[in-house]
């Protein structure tokens, strides 16, 4: 990783590259492929799902094998190591506790003038959660996506996950589903799985919103079906920005940069520091630590292609740069991390101090690890209970209240050229005091 000082021309160019980082969602070649998959599932349902599962996952399934039975879930649950189940239960407890604090309250405002206005929150009817599978295992993603939906009291929660080489869903994912209490699980993933959730098939009824991580094909599919259904975030590669002064431990900094670099070759590990000496130590420590990591090829590509170390002249300059980058994760390792955090406006999640590595947010802290990437933390938030709810506005007027505001409403309606709007007010004033019964002929 090259060390660059802010203010140098090379640093300015690198900063612009980071700020303008983009996913592959603009790739027209990928979009054409995904559109074809979506249309195939929309038209041919289960037949297309089974075809794409054979093509992409190399697994031949029958229609009746798409849904995982509760017997299969129970059998897998009993076979999983008991200590691992305890860890899942502990993570569930903490994620649930955090999600419960996020629940919004419905409210009404009654000013005493004959009007009532308010907002009523209700859960979505159905959501579909995509969990990557195959050779991967992400039980934490299942917990982080489904528990907020459970807390929101979503009526139907569907999980899709692609099968492994033996045709089964990863056992850790099924164990996590059992811990959360999910009963509708399907052996399908990828863009075809997103299509099934959006359009429905003979076996998989469609849902109202789709959430969950996935590769570029999954994210492209989510983008293309948005509007047909709701989606959570169009997530790109994982990002971490560590903001430090000279007090930070270089071994901690290096380890945390590498922990995010191992996600993907496209991940972004970034260090912004006020200490050139610390930057030098971090570079040397990375070279040492990476040798012992099993995913060092992926990490090496991430560090070489997207890694950056930027040295600021002072803490305020480092903070300003961080807000411009708007990272998915930021770790603050300074003498007073809370004070620095108060100046951070754009970040998906903020980790304070040397003993709050981003990894605790991935697994156990409680807040969902589904966070905005690619600079979208400027206007998006992390996944939470409200993402699984919708609100309706409540409005009630008495006759007297309507009469009091009638002239104002009519004036606004006429200014906008809507005679029908004005008439809907006038007709009530003209007929005021007459009920349906009183207008009947004797």
C-alpha cells in the first residue's frame, strides 16, 4: 500500500478515485444477462428456476425439492455442534435487543380544532431474504436480515439460498434459520432467486420486498425488479476506513484493514491518519500479518488494487476527508474517539476505540451489518426494523373544521387549476347539515 500525503497531486487523484468508486451495476453486459434470467423466470416459473440452478449451481433438482422441509431443517439443526448453536442464540439475543429499540411508535395529533392527524406504522406483509450459499456460509447474514423483520412482525418471511454440491443448503444457514424460527426456505439463489421472489412461481409465492446480500448478479437483479417489489440496499464491495492519530496500535489497524480486505478482491481497505510514522508501521505490519491468513490471495488483490493510506496534516482534515468518502464502516482510533465521532456525518456504522473492531459488528454487537456502500452512506442508513415496516398517514376532519379551512383549500386548488378539487370542498359546504336520510322524498 502506497502512503500518500494529503495535498500532494498523487493523493488528490487517489482521493477522487476512492470517492468515485462504483460497483459494476452500470455494466450493460451483466444487465443483459440478468434481464434474460428475470424474463425467463417471469414467463416460465419453476421450469426456469430449475434450469438456471442446473446451469449456475451445477445441481439438478426436481420441483418438489425447491422447498426445504421442516423435517430436513430439524435434522440439520440436531446435527450441528452445540457450541455453535449457543453462539447463534447469543447473537440472536443481542440483535433482537437492538432491533426492539428501533421500533417506531404510531402517533396522533389532536390540536382541539376538530382535526386529527397522525401516522400509523404497520409491518410489511411479506419479505424475501437472499442468503449466499454454495461454497460460502453466512449464517450471520441470515440473523442480521431476518431478526429485524421478525421484530417488525412481518407476516411472511421467506429465505432463499443456493444449494451446495450435495444439493443441500449449507447446514449453518439452516441452523440459523431454525434458531430464528423460519419455516419457508427454498434451495435457489442468484438472479433467478430474486426473480422468483419478485414475480412468483408455481412453488414460490412472490413477496413485497427483497433484502439480503449477494454478488453483482443478485444486486443487478434487485435493481431491475425495484418497483415491482421493494429492495433494501444495492450493496457493493465491503469497505472500511480507519481514522487514527499517532496513539493507534499499528497491529490493530493492520488486522482490521485485512479483515475487510478478505471479503472480496474488490473490497476497499483505507487508512486515514495524522501520523506518517504510524502509516509506515501499518504497512510493515500488513506485510507480516498477511502471510498467515488463508485468504491472502484475495486480501493481496484487495490491498493492491483498492487499498489506500492517506496522511492528513491534522484531525480536522482527516475528518473532512472521511465525510467526503462516506464509508460503509469507520473505525476511530484516536485519543478521544467519541469527540471525533460527533463530527462524522456520513458513515454506515461507526466503531469507537481500539477494542471495537469492525468484526464485532459483523457478528455479535447487535446492529445489523447490512450497511450502505459506495458512498451511499451520504443518504442511506443501515438496515433496521423500519425497513420492514410502512407507515400510513391518518387524517380526520369534522364538518366544522372543514368549513373553517374550506376557503384556503379552494384557493389553493383553483391556483393549481383543479376545479374538481375545489368542488369536493364546495359540495360539502352546500349540503352541510343534510344527511342521506333527510334528502329522501317523503
